[in-house]
C-alpha cells in the first residue's frame, strides 16, 4: 500500500514537473516572439496609413504591433517606461516641450507626414460673420495652442504681443477686436468641440475620423510647409534598433505607394506633405 502510494506521488510530481517545463517552454516562446515584435504606440487618427505600412513590413519579415492611445500624454509615459518600442503621435515642438516639463529620455528617430491645420466653423461662412464675444476652440497644450493662435493671427482675428512666438498663450494676445472667448480643450477634442463653438482650430485627420466637419472646408488653412510639425517616430534615448526593425518600417512608411494612397485618403491629398523631405 505504501509502495503504491509512493508511486502515485511520484507520478503526480512528474506530471507537475512536466507541466511546469511545458509552461516555461510556452512562456519562453511567447517572450521571444514578443521581443521580436516591434510595438509602436499611435494616435487613432494616424492608424490607417500605419496599418498599411505594417502589412507591407510584415512581408519583409518585420512584425509590427500598433497600440492606440486616445490622449496625448500616455504615449510618452508608456514609451519612457519601456513598455513600447516607439510612438508616433507628436511633432518636434511637442516633444521638446514634453521633455522640458518632465524627465522623459525620448528622442526623434525619423519623421513621418506633416499636415496643414485649419480654422473651421459649422455656423458661419466667413470670418466677417463671426459675432462679437464668439467662442473659439483651441488646444490646451502650450505648443499646439501657440500654433492655433498663430493661425488666428494669420486670419487677422487677433494680434499677438510677439507675432513670431510659436509658443504663445491666450495671455499673450495683444489685440482681440471681437472679444473672442477661448475654449481650451485637449487637442484631439477640437474635432468634437466644433459643434459647440463659433470657430475651432482643427486638424484634418481628427475631423475626418470624428466626422464632425469636412476637413477640406476650412475658412483658412495655415500657409506653413515647415517640417517642424511633421509627426515623429520617437524612441527612448537608449533605444537600440535590433535587426533594423524600426528603420525598415520607417522606410516602408516613407516610400510605399500604398501608404501614400492611405495618407491621401485619410488627410486629403492637398492637406499633407512628406515631413522627411
């Protein structure tokens, strides 16, 4: 009886050991697979062209996983923490400001598309029709708020104390003849705010995604073709591109005719330009 009991115990232990070994084997396989995968955090508005690039990159042996973030803070936090390999949602001025305000160790790896921005209204057909005391939606982050105020100045609606200040804030407005009230919202939400204000600063890709307004029907587009606002592939400062995975993916993104067609469809053929040229 004792002998049989010992045999049963040995069999049970053997099964447990085998299960542990099998589990560790699966864990090791999945871990290695995860290490081979290139993980990029993105804004949903940039998803479709990046998905096209990911499909083409896969055919070249580069496995890319795109992780969507709905805000403009989490992608850098997650990247800085090391949970993703790269992110794609911000331009250089935004990154510079984020690093100034935090201890993020992040740098630009390569440039993607740059887009024009516009001033949109669903209530009025011209700036002359805007009412006294009207409401204007602008981003609440320092960099994109400055970009919005520059565009309002280009439209002749306000004057800034320093007309060339790309980091201007609402408090830096010197003249506001129509006494506009500025509604500050997170950048992506300007596409939603357009329904509730008289005028909104807008990004064509967010408007197209939100379907709140025709992105090509702005009252005014910026005349800036400076690549300072090109969206970046950003990485940690200690990032090592093993196997040139990210470099290969960027090469596909920048040169694929299919990606270009996706950018045309998402942004509008005349509303984006290659930030890497």
